[in-house]
């Protein structure tokens, strides 16, 4: 009974959000009311690796749809912290994520680099996001320093009913012809600035889309707090399933035309992107 109520409520909520977005993110609406969402300048995600072993359907970082061994180097992480200090940037939250970050053998060194940064910004909260799946992951979580907050999603399956259809591009659907894609979405708040081997992105999903479509949009230097990065959103959000929210006609893992083409191309040859 509880399960039926959960799915019913989830469906109602998703459809409400869908209708809200259809109106709120038209060019007319953003011209009248401005942009609802702005990037949270106090948070940053260190997307340590795209490697993941859970193979979740509709992975929001596309680790299942487009597997990759891409990862940040220690030199790049050092550059990030150096730029943060040079710009007097004291982060509220630094979040280590992936992929599955614990699968990266460099994770202990990453903790050391963060520890050095904390001398400059001792109030920064450090989080580690993990799926908690498998013996190796569990063992490495046990070795995580006690000053790091572990966010363990404890994924025991590859299917999660609350996951959205990430590979359904609004640009492929009717009703989005007048969408102002640079408006972004709630991910600018909840996900925030993301650093990958290819640079800085306004959110983690935009970095994943760029990795697959090959736009080469990543900033090569730390953006200022006032940098909205909306030109990146304008190119990536049109392919982001978060913009669709609800489509009862699609099954988990469904790909719209743009995604079918992009993933087929990616499997043949990964697009070349510049490192930052």
C-alpha cells in the first residue's frame, strides 16, 4: 500500500513540475520574471572519476550510458586549490563525487590536498558521495578521514524509480521550441559548480553532456562568483532529461533521437576535449 501511495504521489509531483517548467522556462517567462535559478557560489563538486561499477539505469552522470575512465589528475586538483586560494575563495562545501569516487586509487592523496586547503579555509565542509556498493567501496569508506562527511546512497540495485530519464532531450520533444535553455534548473543549487579533467561546469550534468556531445565548453580557470556560465547551459540543457521531468510514454533508459546519435558516435570514438 505504501509503495502504491509513493508511486502515485511521485507521479503527481513529477507532472506538476513538468507543467511548471514548461511555462517557467519559456523565453517569454524568463524575459518577464528573470531567471529563477542561479549557481550557488559556495559549493563545488570535485568529479574525481567517471569510473563506476553500479551501472545505474538513467545515471545522471552518464557513467552507464557512456562508460569512461576519465579522471582528474592530482596536478589538476592542486591547480584548483591553488586558484581557490589565489582568488581568496573559501568554499562552504567541497563535495567529492564521480562516478564512484572511492574506486579512484588517488583518493587518499586527494584528502591530503584538501587538508592543506583547510588550513586556509577551516570552516569548509567536506563531503564524499558514494553508492556504498561492494566490498572495495565499503572498505575504502571505512578509511575515510573523520573530518569528511560521507553521503552514502546505499544503492543495492541498478534501477531507481526516482531517477529521471536523463537521455530524453527536450530539444527532441514538442513544446520546447520556445524554451530558454540558459535558464538552467534546480541543479544549479543542489549540484553546483563542478570541476572535471576538462574544466569547470555550472553543474555535473552539463559536464557529462559535454563529455559525450563534444562541445568542449569547460572553463579552464576558476570562474568568479558572478559568472553565471549561462552560455554553457544554453548548449547543454537542451539535451538534459532534467528539463523534461515527466514523460509517461518513456521507459527507463529511453533515448531520444539526439541521444541515440550522440551515444552511437561516442561508442565509435570519444570526442576530443581540452584538459584544463
